[in-house]
C-alpha cells in the first residue's frame, strides 16, 4: 500500500464537498425551517417551481414537505409530490443535527418498479448453513430487483481487508470477484464511517459531473444525504474497475460496519427510490435474524466451553502449585484453544510449553503488550506485522490475555498462546501492494488499474483464530483469575 495514496483518501472531506450528484436535487433547511442551500439543478428536477430565496421558507408548491419533517436526528421520512405540470417526484427528508436535508428525485412510475416482490425470510435461522443459504438468496433477489450486472457480499475482515464471499454475476464477460480479497485502503475509514450513518450509497453515473450548491457561505454537512458528490479518487477507482454505476448497502452489527452488499454495472443505472427502500428493509430484517442466531450460537458455545474445559477447571482448583500442574495445564489450554504453544509469565518468572519464543523475543513481545496494548484479550494471525523489529521467530499468530492472580501476591500474569506459520495462498482483486499508478496531471495519485486475480503466497501468518476465540479468552481469563494455583509464585 502506498502511503501518499492512503493519506489522500483519508484526508478527503467527503461530507463537505459542497456538491451533489446530478440524478436528484437537494434542498437544505435550517432548524428554523428556512432555506440555506439548494442545488443548481433544482429547476431541471422541478421545472415549475417558483424562484427559491435563501433565508426564506420554501415556495407554496413545496409546502406539503413541511408536514413530513422528521423529529429525530438521523431519521428519514419518504413522500412524493405532484408538480404543476403533473409530474411526480420522490422526496427523502432527513433530519440532521442542525438542518433538514430534502432530496428530490424524478419518480419512477414504471410497472416493473411498482410490482417488485418482497424478500421472504423465516422467523429464525436454525444454523449457519441456513444463514448462508438465505444470504445467497438475498444476493440473488437484489440482483433481480436492481438489474445490476454484479451483486456481491463484501465481508470485512479483522485487519480491514474485504473478502467477496458471495456473488451473482449476470454477465460472464465482466469476470468474477468471488473469493477475492481487496485491501483495506480500497474503502478508507472516512468512507466506512459514512456507511454507518446511511441506509445505502448509490452512484447511478460514476463519471457524471457534480452539481454545486448555492446558499449561505457555510459549507453544509452532507453526511446524511445520498446525493453527496463522488470523490475524484473514487471516480478514478470505478473507472479502473470498469464500473459505470453502483449502489452499496451497509451491514451493521453492534454499531460497526461488518460488510457491504455492493452492486455494480458497466453502464449508468438508476434504481427507483422505492426499490432502494425495499432492499434496505430486507437487509435490515436479514441482519436481525443473523444477530439472533449469533446470540444463540454464543450461548451454546459457552455451554460447550464449560463442558469441554471441566478437566481444566478441576486442575485449576486442585490446590496444587503452578509448577506442579504446569505441563498438564499447558496441554489443556493449548488443546482447548487450538494453540501450538503457550507462555505464562509475570514480571519475574516465565513458564513455556510447545512452540514459543526464545527469551530475547519474549522480552520484546512482553514489553510491547505491556506498553502498547491496553486490552485484556487480543489476537492476531500476523505477529510480525504487529510489532516492529520483531526478532526472527517461528511464532506467526498470537492470542493474549492478562489477569490478576488470586491470593496475597495479586501479581499480573500474562498468557501468550502461540501458533506457527501457515503458508497459504490468498487471491486478491489486483496486486494490493501496488495501489498507486501514474495517471494524468489532473489526478496525480490514482488507485491501481488492474483488478485481475493476483495470487499471493502468504508468509508470516498463522491459520486464522476461531471466530469465537475472544469470548473463549474471556472465559479462560475468568477461570485463571479465580484459580488457587497462582497463590504462590513459581
């Protein structure tokens, strides 16, 4: 990844562009319901509208909008208007912290738009397989509703990279991204934050010129409007991908962006507002069922963990000293959490078992976790990518926990679970190490131009830790913290 490119992406003030996409018009009202801004294309969308005046109320023809102003910040109300010429427009009215954002779109009254089916979901998912089956059905349904050539489920990984885990591609000539990864820099954090605050992000014509806003001097915050203009860097990215239009729907879990359902076509394509809403509602319902299943699986995992770790529990409560039970303790912890080695240490002692560190490397790792990490539990499959200047070691993956021992010593004990290197192939959508390529003088920094499959022989990584490992680390931490074996130091 090229640092200047990444820094340019992250420094873009995407929400303060002062411009909108041309497929709709935008009106902005103050919290006092006076007009502060309007897009220059308003007469193209509403030809019969009376002249707009900054600082004044909306014209009478738009007065019905005032009946639909939401009361809760971040909420959106939907309605429509019929103008003096008999044309319908769709309206999306969103309440921001100190403003109202009114999006105006030409209404799509086609028979197809009105007759689209809804997505059917069960009352609950019975297992992971059923969840996956309905995810794939959802992707297929969205493909039918939108007509986009490609619809994919883009799952974010722990390190921020994206992984396409499901895809419908109706045009074989554009190729498949299924099972490909994309580097974290492809979707900068600033863009990810915007996704968490909107229901979708549509770009019907990627290379269309943006429309300026007229109004008061203060640049408006466009975070909550889907009409927000497209970043020049993202326009170049879409051009390099051969994408002429797109729409993406965020998958939000526990307040965090977990995935995107992204739709791409090579030509411009505008999805009716009613269809976007229908898709968003279906995704929301799907995510609710996923969260409910995850909660049940978590409870089941806790029960299974409690049964599986009963021998460990017995050992920790045996009344023996740590050194007496260390070999058995190390075996049980490694076996239960899938580790190749384990280190348990405090400030003046250390015990090791299996594939671990030499003493010099342990000092570096232990110092880093004491000074750079404030978490009680932690995991990585790429230790060398986490700690700069790490000495050469066979340990590639590491899981960590710390606890305060029982008894009078109250010592802080650190536990490091180690995994060896697992050399494997990772299939990328283009070479992730070359995201910047020279381009014209207008845009000196550009995304990579090729998204063809590029295979990396990945070194320095362990096998990924299990998805529920963090929960298991917390459970293990509780067992160790209450154990009598730590009353005396080894």
